[in-house]
């Protein structure tokens, strides 16, 4: 169960959650993207049938890692009836399973350990209009990514095994090379 204010939403294991603008969005491979009110008694507003493996909400927009559907950018002004603003299939039909968004850049990871930097703007997330997402760069991470975080110039990834954390400089996503500036085993990482 997921607590939303003082109400609960029952969701399957393996779901991801994001929220914005008074709504909660549950991403699930089994159930798709479900939209709920973020109120004392949450109620289901709508469902978008897609392989919603991960999502990020900003304003009235939800960015989805949509499995073989790649990247989906949805206008959620009416959560009961999402509208696709833009989409992009990953190279080699990559299976998009993680996403983070910073400003106009979406970072999408696929199940082959590739990190895709994709321009998703400019987009006014409060008054969304259709966009054409475009590839900027693909980085071969080499091992599956478990989680990631991004800010204006850095992408941090975590992974199991020999390389626990990697930091990439993504300030200029179109520069040559992968931008790797640091990697370390998690037990040896100096900031934990």
C-alpha cells in the first residue's frame, strides 16, 4: 500500500511513483500509468495502457520510460485522458526502464546498460504543447544501472558489482566521449 496524505493506494510490487500538480502517478509494467488524486481518500482518475517502467512528473507533464515504447512524454492536464506530446523509440528497440529529467534533458536507461541523453524541450510543463524528442548522445554504461540522479551538469548512476557508482559530466551532452569523471565501489565511495 502507498500512503497519499492520509489515504492509501494499493499497488503491485515493482511500481514506481511520481507526483505533481496535486496528482499521484503510479508506473507499472502490469497496470500501465495510473493517475490518482492526492487527497485524504485517493481515487483512480485514469489509466494509460503502456509498459510504464518508470516515470517523472513535472507540472502537467509525465515523462515515461515505456519499455520497448522508449520515451513517452504525456500531457496530464486531464489525468483521465493523457495526451502524447512526443515519443522516441530507443536504438535497436532498446527497452527503456529508468528515467530522470533535468530541464530539457531526459536521461533514459535501457536494459542493455545504455544511457540515452534526449532533448525533450523547450517545453513549458504548465502549458504543454507537442514536442519532438531528439537524441543527443548514447553512453555505454557496460553494466545494468540500478538508479540514477541528475543535476545541471552531473549524472550519477549506481550499479551492482565491481563499479558501484559512476559520475558523468553531461553539461555539454554533444561533446565527444562518454563524460565519465569518477567511478568507485560503493563501500569505497568517499561521500557515504
